[in-house]
C-alpha cells in the first residue's frame, strides 16, 4: 500500500467536487471533511466549467439521477479531463432504469474515468449493458457468486474500459487495466445498514486519487480505510446503540484514522 496517502490528504486538502446522490450528499461531504479533504457539492450546469478549474478530483454518482444533473455530469467530466484531474464514477442502481443505464453508457463514451466503484450487480450491468430488475443493492444471486467471479469480472471490465474497477462487497475486489488486483477483507456487515456508506467510500476514493501515485493505490487505500473505520465503529457500539450511532462512529473513525493505524489494521491480498 502506498504510504502516507491519508497524511497527504490532510496536508493538501484537495477539493473534491461531487455531483452525487441527494440522499447521501451530507454524509459524503462530512466523510470528506473527516478525511481532511474539502468537498464542493455543486450540480448546476452553469458552474461546472468553473468548478473544473479549482477541483482536485470529481465524483459522478447517479444515485438520484435527473436529466439536469446528467447534463452537468457531462460538462464537469469533460472539464476535469481537460485539466487531467481524476474522475470517479459511482453507477448506483445502473441496471434499475433505462435512464440510468443510458446515462452511464453516455458518460463512459465521453469521459475518461480514473476509477469506477460499485457493487457486483452494477459492474456486471456495465459489462453486459443489460438492465436488471433489482434496485440499488446487489442482487442476491450476484452476491452469492462473488469471489473468483468478481475478480474475473473486475479484471475484464478494467481492461475493456481502461480504468480501475472497485467492486464492493463482503470482500472488496479491485483491479487495474494491467490485471493487477487486490482483495480487501476489512469492513463490517453493519455498513450495509447505513444508507450512503457506498457513496462515502466513492468520495474517499476520489480524495485518495487526488494525491495518490495511481488510481489503484487510491482505490486500495480508500477500501481499506473505510473497512477499518467500519470495524472500529463496530467496536464502539453499546447495547443501546443502533445504525444511527454506527454512522456517527464511522465518520469519527475516519476523522481519527492515521496511515500508521491503517498499515496495522488493513487486511488485503495482491493478485498479480
């Protein structure tokens, strides 16, 4: 794992521009602040060119997509590409509706992405371009097929789209176009009981990409950091706490997380 990415974020305070899910926008902003980054949550088309001039990274999240925000995403993505800053796509529920799938396909054609992060069903949809009947969560049959299938899928899509692919799940699978891949074993099942942990993870990935040597190093650090934070948050829970407390403890854990603690607690394996 690349050293000192978290410390570099705190030092440089990269501006992460997020056109993101309105359900989770506050949590995404707070997790970025906790990590030491500077969030901007703008989605008006007339602002996109100006935002592209000051941002250090861009997140495009289609969780609560509209025609208006889709247009803004295209402008922002092209502006980010022109400046050479990393763009991260979160194709939330991409298989649920025709609008989401068509928007994702259009973005893939017009914007270069440093990384794409989603659950296994979302990445499978990007791979075969076929709509599925499930919503924003991974389909049960896809989750059951994770493992070697997820690794092969991540590598295949990473090579075809020439971007890092990060598949979230009980074990996160990350792959680069070169074929290099990681499995990250950190995390806790309670993370699935809080709306927005995936969106927050994507935001952290973008912050890491703003300062990391390459997108795969950024994806690995982000996946391990969120997983470790999830485990630390679980350890703080009392019998009276629930998912609302867990959400707060998760953000607190990111706030206090250091590179040294991450090195000690991260659990991952490399596949050449």
